[in-house]
C-alpha cells in the first residue's frame, strides 16, 4: 500500500475509534436531565475564573470545544453528556495560565455509551490559546492572541481572528 492510502486508512480507523469512544447517540441534551431515548444524562456547570489569565490550555477527550472573545474575566461552561459514569473535568490556574481538561469516564459502554464534555469558553481576545480535542470539533472566534488548535477527529474552525500566529490541524476533519 502506498503512503496516501495508508494515511486514509489510518484516519478512517481513528475516526471510527473516536466515534465509538464519544458514543454518537442521536438527540439533544436537556441541561440537568437526560437525552431523550438514549439513556444518556446531561449536566451543565458554569464558572468564572477570577484570577488574571493570559494563557488558556484545554485538553479534551470527546465533545466540542468553543472559545469566543468576550469582555471581563474568563468564563467557562462545561456540558457533560454521559451514559453511566460522569466524565471527570479539571480547571486549574498556575501563574497566568488556565488549564482545562477532561479525564473521561471510569466506565463507558462499548455500544451506545456516551462520555463527552462540551466546553464553551469566553476569554479576553488577547488570550493565547492551545486547544487539543481528541474526538470533536474546535471553534475559535474573535481572538487576537496566539492560537494553536488541533482535533484528532473533528473540524477546526476560526472566525474573525486577528492573531499574528494561528496553527490549526485537523487529523481527520476539515480546517
């Protein structure tokens, strides 16, 4: 097999594996409730980071990531969608860097199991971003700081960016 065919095969396998982990059950979540007909639960948590932040690092296993320029301190909304065990998340400020991460679910059904975190972040436009999503899309809007955004299985989109440096990588998805 030549390299392009091998890369397409590897990308297809990666997408299929990511979709299995992300649990692509249909339906829209209801905050604090469940996804009708899927057996999944949805919980939403929002918080504001009071410390000054100039760097944002986000590492997500499955779900969508959206960062939008906003006024004031950084605000974060986490929407957790899961079948059995709730996904773990963390947020920590060290110096001027906010690190957000999802750690997955302790137990995920191999068939019709869901375990994902959707992140909606509003941050000052000049915040520097390093975003990594393993299964799901990444969207960045209105930012002027350095942007590095990667998705292993999902699209990477930027809108109204005035950044001097933007790096976008989609291993299996559009950029």
